[in-house]
């Protein structure tokens, strides 16, 4: 998933991490589908406002705010798990303003507390995860990369991984990056030069929980050009075996491509970027691509590009659609991606070339063909 910038508000004692705002599709409140993280230290006073939750999009219908006890598995991304501390025991929310204030000091430091925030208006409600991160003192800027003990550089890209990440998976991700930039290097390295100049970096965490709680990194990462990936998302055999339906999808190509796109392609080839944006909106208008809840508008083309690339490399050839084709009540739903409105055309490279030639041509210009990628990865 494509990461949005971080937000810092209300001075040094408060940090809010907001990721992946939701596309507004109704008049009910729209909150982030990820989470907000707020920092509390030993210096934070009882009654102090430590942050404010706000709708992602403006809405004329004013919401009422409430704080809900965490229910394991109750959020869409499964960030809420068993045995997590309950944030409602140490913070409350102003029902009118959405401001979060401290009501009790944490019993221990470090610690992480979880809850859900609910915003309700006359048209409905939406919930999001809230994480209160307790640290004895304010994390220092000079230590913001200390969490990453494994580091390497490949083709102008930096790779930072935490201690719990399998070193073989770090090597695999770096190899994917090098393979993706194979054609660019052969063409003179224009994209590679831009990602190196930008300091584009892939951060690899053991899991989402470690990523979500890495406040010492995020609160000082405003100028850090990065994209995250988790050890649990790296599945080295997935693309090599042709995208088996019984195997979790490898997210490496998607996330590394986001980093290359953001850090290099946009600057290196603004004309290609313009074509990609037009192609993205054409697919949306033709009801072939439906950006999902939680995706900001400026990321539509990023996801559209990676979907196409995964199709070219065979990762989606065993399916005719991406995403659900039915709503919870059983009524039909447009999937996130498909090649035809009939939902019946396999998502192969050949079919992408036939039904979406513009996306296919953009990918062919930017990235190596499947055979070249396979050879660079050492796959047979």
C-alpha cells in the first residue's frame, strides 16, 4: 500500500501518524482506514490535549466523537489483537471536537494502548484505530534510524530492516529492486539517478505491529523519502510459481515499485507520468478500476501502475478480478480492478495488452519484460 506523509501537531508532546486517508463516497464521516498514533511521555500532564482526530474530508454534517474499547479483529486491517492494553483507560475524546486528552498516566513505559475512534453523523458512522504510544521521554531525532540494524544499498535505493526481519528476505527485496531497474540501467539509468538523489529508502519491519509502534522513527521522518514493507508480506516464491491462489501474495514488487515511482519515475519521465494519470482516470470512468476506501486520490495512479506490473509478471493470471465482486449483503459490487465489465477475462499479460494497451505500453517502457525480470532474479 502507498504511504502518505506524516503529520505532527500540537507541539513536542504530541505526534500523530496518519496513513492512507479514505476516498469520500458518502456524507457519513470519512476517517483514515489505517490509524492515528499519539505519543505520551512522563512529562505529559493529566488533562493535557495530546492530539485531535479529524475527518479526512470536509463534511457539512458535524460528527459526534466517541472512543470505543478495542475488539480483537474488529478493525478492517486486524491491527487490534488479543492482550493489547486498552487506551480508553488512559485517554478520553471530546465528543464535540475530537480532541484526545490524557485522563490517567500509563502504568509503565514503554507501552502501547489501543482503541477505536468512532465519528457519527446523521448519515452514518466510521471507525478508525487509535494507538497511544507511551515512552518515558521524547525520542531523539538523531536516533530515528536506530531501529534498523540491517542496511544495504542496491541500484540507488537504500534498504533498512529491523533486527527481526529475515536477512534472506532483505536480500530478496533488494534483488527485486535491482531487477525492476534493469531496463532503466540499460537505458542510461535516468530513474536510478533520481531515486539515488532523492535518498529513496525501503524500510522493512517484522510485522505491521512493529511498524505501527515505531514512533521514534516516524516522528522524525518528515524529510525521509521512504516506503514500508513487512517481513510477513515478502513471499519469495509467489511470482516465481505464477501467483498460486492458495499462497499469500508477495507485496515486494508492489511496494518497491511505489518507491521507484515516487522517488524516480515521476521526476525522470513527467510525460509518462501524465500518460499514466490519464490512463488511470480512463479506467475509473470505464468502471475497470475502482480505487478502494482508504486510498487518497494522488495515489490512484500508483496503485494502477503496480496492478498492471503484477499482471505482466504473472502474479494475477489465475484471477479475473481483483477485490470482491459482492457487497456484504450479497448485492453486486464493482471490484477494484478488472479488464472487462463482465468480470470474465483472466488478468494475464496478453489480455492486459489487448484490453488496456496504454497501461501495458507504459509498463513496457519503464520496466523489463517478464523474461528479463525472471533472468535477473535467477528464476527458471
